C-alpha cells in the first residue's frame, strides 16, 4: 500500500514515527514534508499529499498537525479527497466504513502517539461498506461540484 504522509512543524515528530512504523509493515511511504520542526504553513504540505491521493498515486493519506483540523480543512478542498479528522479508533473505522474517507488527519497535541498508530492501523485496514453509504458519498461529490 502507498501512503502519502505530510505534517506541519507540530506534527513533524509524529510523522517521522508513523513513517518508520508504516515502513516496518512494508507499506510504501510518500513523504511530502515538513522536514523539520521549523515553523511552516500546513497547506503547503497538506495540498501535495492530498493531491497524490486524489490522483491515485497514493492509496491513502495521513496528515498531522497540532489538532488535525487545519490539515482536514485543506485536504477536503481537494477534488476526490474525503479527509476525516479522527481522535479515536471508532471514528477512523466509521470514517472508512461509512464515508469512504481516503485521508486520515490527526493532531499531535490531541492524540498520544501510540493511540495515533492504532487509529492509523484501523483506518488503513477498514473497508468501505458501500451500499447506502455509496449513495451518500456520491451526493457529497455531486453537491460540492466534484
């Protein structure tokens, strides 16, 4: 599986840990930065990572900032991206099952790293249920001009 990773300065340490963890599970990681803890603007990193998911270069994306909110707002502006800011395993599971989310957003100042890994694992391993949920996902795309 190819996973696009991006963070801002607040999420840099988590991104590094999650990158290594994903590689240990034999996933391919596409790292879009940030590349240090120096202050940066999260849209500069969320955009290309999300673009890679929308273009089917990456299967999924994981974006990390202080709260996950900024990254999710940016990612959801990208045509074809359904980003979910998840703070629990159950949120990640339902985001995949019901919303066919393809980008996971998390906050390094909200979620402990071990929980973040569990959330990411659930997100990456849960299938979209389709059915009645597909109708809803299609409505999202149709109503927003996707």
